[in-house]
């Protein structure tokens, strides 16, 4: 039976899982490239909340940024 081949999400190179200690990447280089993309915020996880919705929530509570200032 032929071993399953995977495609690296960074460079699209095909490889076998057993030959890569950096799975799901084909190499340490591709793993670090991916990490760099996350660190530079090129990738992000979608969120249901937006900064605007946080502001609207504060307005609904009757609180404003001005109310929070210490005089």
C-alpha cells in the first residue's frame, strides 16, 4: 500500500508525514515562514465581535469613555 502524501501549506511541496518532523509542514523553514506570517498578523482568526460592537455594548450599558475618566 502506498503511503499517503501531504501537501505543505506554505510551499505546496508533497511529502510523506513520516519524513517530516515538522508536520504539517515539509520542513523547519516552511514552519518558520508560517510562524512569521502569524506574528506579522498576515493571518488572523476571524472573530464574531468587532471593536465597534464593544463600543456599542458600552453605550447600551449607559457608560461612555468620558464617564471612565478620573477627575
